[in-house]
C-alpha cells in the first residue's frame, strides 16, 4: 500500500509540473504572437495530445491555444483525482489498527499513522526497534522483531520492515507494528492445554489399567475391595476432567444459562459435598455456616454449583493435610458473596493477573497436591461473568488465599441476615 502511495505522489508532482509548463507556453504565445517558434509549440501540444491517427494538421495559433487550454483543464482534473486518491489511501492507513511508518531513502520519516504514535508514545523499546528496522529497510534488507512489553498492560508487538522501490531504485522503507498479544496468548493456551492434559491423564489412565489387571489376578477379597476403591477414585478423577472440559466448552459457546431462583444454602451444600471425599482423604475439614433459606441467587443451578465447587476444590488442593478450608456466604449491597478461604502457600503477586486464564497453572511446586489441568478457576470466572458477577481473589504468600464468587442476589434477599462461618 505504501508503494502505491509513493507512486501516486510522484504522479501528482508530474501532472502539476505539466500544468505549469503549459501555462508557461501560453504566456510565451501571448507575448510573441505569430513567431516561428509557435510551430514548435504546436508540435509540443501534438505530442502531449498523443498520436494523430488521422494525420490532421495542427491548425493555427488560436487552435493551438484552445488545445493547450483543454490539456491544462485535463491536467488539473487528473491532479485533483490524484489528490483524492492519496487522501483516501491516507485515511485508510490511518484507520488501521496496525502502526505504519514510512521513510525516504535517507531514513527521514515522511509518514506515520496514529496507531504507530500510540504504540511508541511511551515506550523507548518500540521507538528503538522501529529506528533499527527502518535503517535495515533503507539498506535494502527485510527484517522483523517481536517485542515483549511488560506493561501494564502486558503486550507482544511484532515489528516488521521492508524496503520499497519504484521499480528502478530504492526510494525508502516501510515499517509495520502489529499487536500479536492475543495470538501469542492463544498459542500459550494451546500448549498449556496439551501439556497439562497429557500429564494429568497419564497417571490415572496408567493406574486404571494396572489396577484392572491386578484385580483380575487377585483372589483375596479385602485386597480386591481396596483395589476396586482405588479404581473407582481414579475413574472418577478422569470423568471429572472430561466433565470440566465439556463445561468449559459450553461456557465458551456462551449458551444462555437457565434462569431460576437458587437457594444459596443448597448451592453451598451441594458444592461442598462434591469435594467432601477429596477433603476427607487428606484429613482437611471444610467449615461452613448455613445461609438463611430466604437468600437466593438467580441463574443456572448446575453452573453455579460447578463454579463454587471449583473454588472449594482449588482451596482443598493447595491446603496442607489436616488443615481447614472455610466457606461462607454474605450479603453486600444486593450482591451475594461466596467466600472460600484456605491457609495454603498463597499466590505470588506476579501470577494474580493470569490465574483465571484457561490451562494456566501457578508454579506446581508450591503444593504437593497442586495437580490439575488449569481450568477450574477459568470455569468459576466464566460462570460468574455469565450470571452478571465476577470472581475476586485476595492472597498473600505464605498466608493463604480467599476467592470470592460474587453474584447478584435474588428478589427479597437484600435484607436477609447472614451468619458467618465460625
């Protein structure tokens, strides 16, 4: 697009020069009258008009002047059309989300669109990269670079430069700046998904095969029962992973949830019950306080239970054996807040802005039982968003975390008292 712009500008300059030449010729004719050079002027006019298939003569001086006037008018119209084309082209480039910078053959910037100004306004790294790549472009080389800007906001920019010429010689260079943050984020999500899912499925699937083979060969009833119980737990683990992936797919499809009143005390009870066996296995107690039966939220019960269950499971997963997890409900200015608190290792501040991303896991070494495919918190966040709420986190390293699922309260709940967990 930049090469077209340059060629158009050259055309405008050429047409303008032709108009000035024609005006000069008219001026000469008016002063010199029927000078012999008028024949030369007529010849020039003929060449400007193009070939004369009929072989007609050039006519007298009056005819020559008329033809010059027509040529001048045509040149003015073409110049106007060229300016309009340049303006349209400039407006189109200005409307792009990508930054565009164009320089001449010696590296002087001749054009920069607003997006380029925004990318480099407050970041010296971007300006430096544009200057370096532009220098390579004016030297006839193509090059590109990806910049990782820590922000905030955190962004990835692709800066690409290429030389431009008019078919005969190098006349400058063009640099484009593209925000590839979303593309890179999706690449990371895809890689994390494959890594996490492969890692998580490998152990239980291998265990299922081993346990099944052992049960077939085992004759002792007590041992067979224990192996069958282990087989059931691993099967449940795999089934839950599949259920979570299906749930995430539904949420990504933005299927509108069923809207019905859901009692908060039943929502809490069901979510905790689904994690109870996992907590008992590790001697972790889940402390709850029953909310008033009049307190409700409006939405899809299955989704709401799933969202809260993932917060409770996350708390149990990162808690030490024998510790305690608290689940409590409270009403805050028309919003039901379901708070889940653990006494685990906490979350580093640098990780807080990513913990709700799909398939993202905080350093797995921070807890002995921190396995997972990294979609629980993403599901909780999407469930909350689909019900007009959100999920918030308050965490301190070494002291634990509190995740709060916030959903607008149902009708008649604004004055309902809430008993705290104790």
